[in-house]
């Protein structure tokens, strides 16, 4: 059985209600805890109502809910001091939901987009929790039911929650963990910045250098094309969120 799924979003190809239904299905499966680490979270009233209903249902069932969000930056940010911009309104939105929250400070961005459920399942991907993120952008949602992978996210969340500043977080030793996707065995490794930033840079550079290339130009006659054979398994890929 698959324990990793990917859902791709494209402008105009899905409604906000459709994506919210997927999110609330994930939320409603919680039995113990829901930890949100989010960069941008702002919904229109109809989508907020759906989210609030799912959260309230779980809270009334005894589920512990917490939010970490990127600290509200001044408009405009202090660019001369190296401060990055962040969308306004996330803090007010999260605080209006009525659950414990910590504002994560720092001159740069706490750019995480993950939800940890019961310490064993993760919702993540490139999608910000906003109307635009759901309907107007090319995005993806990744869901993982893997205790080893979830443990890494739990460690990162606790660092954020306790320190309330991301600049000394993310130094977490991780390794590839087995998953099943589309009926095939694969491995997934997650790394967190800024703690593993240099390792991420080095790994990306290594992957680029080792990338396979065709041995002949695609414009050459077919009889002269000799492409290296790819193994009949899932290709390696990288994503940054």
C-alpha cells in the first residue's frame, strides 16, 4: 500500500473547495495532535469556515493543535539590514482561529509549509495555505505516512516552537527512509534549513554534476541517437519548499 502521495495543482484546474476538502480530510484523521508550520496562511471566509469547522471538530475530540508561523515583518522590511519581506495578514488569520501559536522571528523567512498529524503523518509541498495557493499557482501537495520521516518534521517543529526563531533550527541528521509510491518502492530523504543549508547546497551541486545527459544531440538522425538507458524504477527528484 502506498504511504506517499502527490497531488499537483495548476491554475484554473481545481477549485479552492477541492483542495480544502483534501486538507480537511487530512485534518479530520487526527486523533492526538496537529502541528502547523506555515509561511503564509490566509483564506477567504468560505474556505476559512471549512478549515475552522474541521479544526474545531478535532479540538473538541481532544486533539492538541499548535501553529508556528513566519514572524510578521514591517511593511516595508528593513532591506538594508538584510530583512526579507513576508506577506502580511498571516499572524492575524492564525490568531483568529483560536489555537496556541508562536510567531517565529528572524531576519529571513521561516518558509515551511508542513502539517504534522499525530506525530506520524505529514502534509507538505509547495502550496501556501491561501486562496491563491490553492487555485492560481502551479503547486503540489505531498502527503507522507511514515513515522521515521514524521519524526524529522517533529524535531524541526519542536525547535521552532521552543526557540521562536528559525535561525538556529534545522540541524537535524536525516537519512533516506523507505516509502511506497504508485506501488513501487522508493526512498525519501528530507533536510531542513538553515541548519542543513550547506549540506543541501552540496547535495544539489553533486546531483547536477552527476546528471545523465544524452550522448548525441536530439536533432541527430534517429539511427545516430544513443541515449543512456534509465533504470526501470522511479527517477530521483528534488523539491524545495
